[in-house]
């Protein structure tokens, strides 16, 4: 799983049938220090995350498993909202 922050929403009026009714969110990948890493991605949201939420998400084949139709072209999916995070100082 990967860490990210929801930064916006994505609207798509035409999409494949297996994606009907599923919200799309823009997610900025982050590291454990909450620093941006890489470019934002579009992820499916089946858990009702909102803009500003810190989330964990999955990519690749595993992301498609959150949808009812297992054989789908889903590339990224939000799988949880982070309520609290503590990182131990490794020094």
C-alpha cells in the first residue's frame, strides 16, 4: 500500500460500465514525512474519502480488486483513510 493525500476530484461523464457510479479522486503520493513524491494520480474511491484526507491506496492488479467486476482496467484505488499516523525517528 502507498500513502497519499486527496487533492481534488475528477469528473468523467463517459466511462466503462464497470466504473459506473464510482467516484474518481486526484491523489498526491507522499512519503512517511508527508512530503510530495512523484506526480498526482487518479484513483477510484469506494470509501468516500474527501479532499484533504490522508489516505492509503493500492495500484496495479490489486487496485482492481476493490471493484465488483474483478476484470477491469482500474489502475489505482483508495482503500483507507488515515486517522492518525506516527513515525518513529530512526536516529
